[in-house]
């Protein structure tokens, strides 16, 4: 019986029967229990009793999702990053050592929240590079309701905190539409950021559907940090939830920006790790591997996979650069521990409420493996997203000009560690984030704790599972059948299977027999103990445009084959010995790709700097007119002044001793600003901190009403050089040349402002005076792209 027919039949039955009503959501309102007569004397009054749709004592649910964190990092399972909260959950519950993500942020989150494979819900890659192919659109269809939508209808209070990353980038302005924001997907409350990352010191934040300023302090400190803020807010929400609805269970999705780039944390957290990584990533990986075996986290016959030939050894790093590389790892470790600590604050509050015994906690260490997007170590991690090559010398020179090693992790850098550290934190596996072919990108430790429903057991659960399995697990625990219709939309089938069967039986036979993986054409297919994979056209730690990417064809990729029931870490390629098995799995991969809208293979690469950056998500407009200054326009919807040829024309009334920002795009880690300082007109193109192109007018601006024009013309393709011309009242007052522009975006979570620079300041020239509001008057501003 096809799905449409089943739905039609079901709706017909629904009209005459309430027996299966729970499969059509939301539930119909409870009818009045009173009977009205003509007068109150002839009426019967009886208060209606709202039907309860959940089992008695249905558990509260908390999902903790750490960002960009590999299996070889947490101390809980053998790593050297202190994770007491993860250990607390594991030591009171159970752990899974063959649990998997998709290898990328948005895809994992979409799969986790819907129980469907990432391309089936339009999230074949991150929202910032979505395109028009169905599997890569960046939109979770309403035919795939999230777990929050279903739980809300069943009686849960639902909330989400931190990183979202599942809203189309052209729909994140304060004017919506809000259908694809967290509140449009069943979360009654949201506080966090919509993009893929945010400055931990100066984030652009949303509360429900409104952009808000972050508090000045967090976590009881005199400073502000995002991980602390979302813990503070979750604690506040929990207290109100208990006060207002103590009869309802709660569902919390707590997803910090840590340990995604930029790696930013208070210095005392990083200083805890001083000297701990001095011998480099190769030795770190060996130590962790030995400890993982000793703990029984991995089988005793597991092999430590070798470092890729394209990745530098620690010994090859010049001594002059090693202090920089060590400090980057110390900061990441402190950043990750700090996030774990703040997750613990949320759990502490649940315990204080007396609700911990009946709270089901899923603690997933990573929405993918550790990120190698820091390439060779960086002070500005968006360089990799834009396909820009640099040298370590460029970074260290710029860092020294900013203040040296001590400023790493602070507001003046968007640092990320060397890819070697990401690889080390993936021990014992091959690969890193962005590699669906290898477990270093996809295998995530998970701990589950539910004192009332799960007996603690140290034995790792080794059944092969995936993030799509969390939703059906929750539904089984709450006796919720998969809904047929939600909010009027017929629902697609769920891909996940419940893992409840393994809660109290570590050796239970696994129920997931097949799972496909594909991120940016790095792909794999699992079936009953076998895994076939193809690396794809690039290695994420190699900078610049991958060699031969334009000629790449997925049909000619070389595949590997692993019998992972015997070869835990994908150490022994059996492709040559088992060609029939390999061909069988390759055919299965294509079948699964067709079923899951994962075509074309490599479709997630379309809008990247490698192929068609002109098709990356952006405003559909080519001309903007602002009658008054405006602030807080998300970069993804603003004029892309650093990517396209453009002209900015402004009517400005200049006072004596004029100062302030005329316009600014993005932030300190990369952006463009035009400002007036001591009467002189200035322009700066900040290429991710490693290059700053400055143009200054030869003379002071005249006092009074003037017209300012800033013309930026690409002299080559997108990402190439750009000529900049400043004009006042039609006269050229300054010229300069940007050696290379950006090809995707400056940041994921900053804004475009007129009359001030409200994000982290683009330029050092007014860093201490931020937001450096213009002290004159800005009239009409017109921005248009040039052909």
C-alpha cells in the first residue's frame, strides 16, 4: 500500500475513530464536557479534562551535542581532554563505541532531529553552500517533522539552546519567514545562533524569532562567553518550566558552538593544558591509542591507522613554529573542556530540581569528528572555507602584530588548530571531519544516562548505530507511533531504528544492517559488518583548490573495502582480495543514494569555491536602497561587497572633526569597513586577518552635505584581485588594489551595519572605540552590483 493511499485512508478513518488519533498531529482540542441549555439553570457544567497522550512518568529528555569533536579527545574514553560531565553520564549510564554522525554539521543535526538520512531532509552539506538539488537544498521539508514537533504535540515543553544551523541562509533576517527557524520546527523556545559558528565573545544571537544583544557577563563571571550564556539561559528556562508547568516533561536540545572554530575560551582554561601536548600530534595519538585499549573502549586487536602522506608530521614542523602549534591545541582542549563543564551545569540544575532520576540524557561527543579546517594552523579559520592558501609565516606575522601568542583564543583571533591535532583527536581512526569515508569523520562516542530506566554498565555497546536512531528510540520509550500526518503534512518514513533494545543488554544483536554516508563526495556504505568507501576528490586539510577538481568524476574514484567486524579502525583494505563484495557494496551505495536523494554524487560541492561560488546562497537582489542607517543585517543576506563588483553611494552630512563608521560588513576575523577618522575617509579590506588592504583619502572630507562613493571592481574572477576607488562629490580621493578577494563569505554569523560596526570591529584602527558610531548624519545609501 503506497504512502499516499495509506494517508488518505487514515484521514478517512480518523474522522470516525479516535483510536489511532495519535498518528495525526496535532491532537484535536478536547471538547467541552459541559452541556449548555437556554439558561444557566438548565445547563450542566463540568470542567473538561485534557487527555494525556504520554505514558505516566514519561521521562524528561536532554540531548547534549558537542561540535567538531573527535573520538580520541575525551578523557572519558582515553583521550587527554578533561571531560568530567561526559564521564558522569557514562559512569551512571552506558556508552556506545560504534555510533556515527554524517561527518558534517548541518547534515548531522538535520538527521538527528528528524530520524531521517541527511540528504532525504535536504541537508547534504551545510546551509552556507546549499544549492537547488533536492538532497542539498538546505531545507528540512515539513514532511519530515522534527522530534520537537512531535514531542510538543504529545505534551512536552520543548527548547533548544546554542547552535542551530538548519535554516536557509536567505531566511535568517529579522523579517523571516520563520517557518524554518527552530520555533517553526517545534521548539517552543530557542536561544542561540542560527549560523554554523559564532564568535564566543561577540555572537549574533536570536531569542525565539528576535535578534537580541547578549548579556555583558555570563556564568557568574565579569566577562561574557557564549557557552556559559547558553548554560545560564537553559538553567533559567528549566526553573521557569518547573514553576509554570511542573506536570509536563521537558525536552532540551543543548548544542554549544564548542569545539567548532573559532576556538575561543578564557585563558585560564587553556592554561590548564600548558606543556601537555609539547611532543606533538603523532605522540598524542599513540598515547591515546594505548589508553583506549587499556580501558577496553576499542578491541585489543585494533590497529592504529597511519598518518596520511599529505599531512605533516610533528617532526617536520620547524622549531620556530612549534610554540604556535602547541598553543593552538592547548586552546582547543580548554575550549572543549569548558563546553563539557557548562553542559554539567545544566545537568546539575536538573538534579537540584529533583528530576535527574527520570531524565533521559543523550550526550553525543561531536556532530562530526574533529575539524581539520584549520589546515596548517590558523588565526582566521574562514580562509579554508574560501579556498585561500596562506603560509604559517603569514599567520605568525599577523599574530605578532596583534600581540603574540597570548591573544590566541581571545576576541582578536578566529584561531583553529593544525589538522594534525584533528587527526590525533580521531585516534585510532583514519580521517577527520568532512570525510564520510572514514570513521575519523563519522564515529562519535555517545553516553546515555537514565537512572530510572537504564542500569549502569561499563561494557561498551558495539552495535552499529547512527544519529538517525535517536528519534525512534525516544518514540519507543514514550510509546509514540511514527506519525502519519503532522500539521497537515503527510510524513515521510523514518530511516532510524530504536536502540532501546541495547540499553540493558550490551551484547544484544544489532538492528541496523545498512547505513550510507556521503559528505561532499567522501562516501561510504555499511552493511552487516562490511564497509566500502571512496575518499572523494579532496583531503580537507590540504589548502587551496584541490588539484584536478574540475576534471573529477565519481565514477572513476578508487574504493576501499573493510571488514570492520574484524578490522575496527579500517586499517586493512580488502578491495583487491574481495572484488565481488566491493562491487556488491558499490551497487548498494548507488541504490541508497537514489533512495535518499543523494544525487548527483558530489552535489554538495556545487556552490563551493571549487565549482560555482556564484550559486552559493545569497540575497536575490543586486541593488539595495537604504533611506536610513540600518544595523544587524545578516551577512548571508547583505550585499556581498567583498565577493562581487559593486558601488556604494552615500549621502552624508559631515560635521567638523568627523569620526565613525559609515558601513561595515562582517567582523575582525575578516570583513570590509568604510569609516571616517579625524576627518579622513578610510576603506579597509580585511582578508581574514592575514592581509589588510587600506585606502585613505588624500585630504580631509569637506564639512557639510557630500556624496561618497566606494567602487570595488573585480579585475578577474570571483576570489581574484579587486580595484577599489574612493570618490567624494565625484572626485577620486583614493585608490587601492586588494590582491585577492573572498569567494564565499567572511563569517558565518556576523552582520552588515550602516553608521556603526556592531560586531567585532573589522579594523584595528578603531578597535578600542567600537562600535565607533558615526558622529555625522547618513542619508540615503544605494548599493548596486556592477556588471
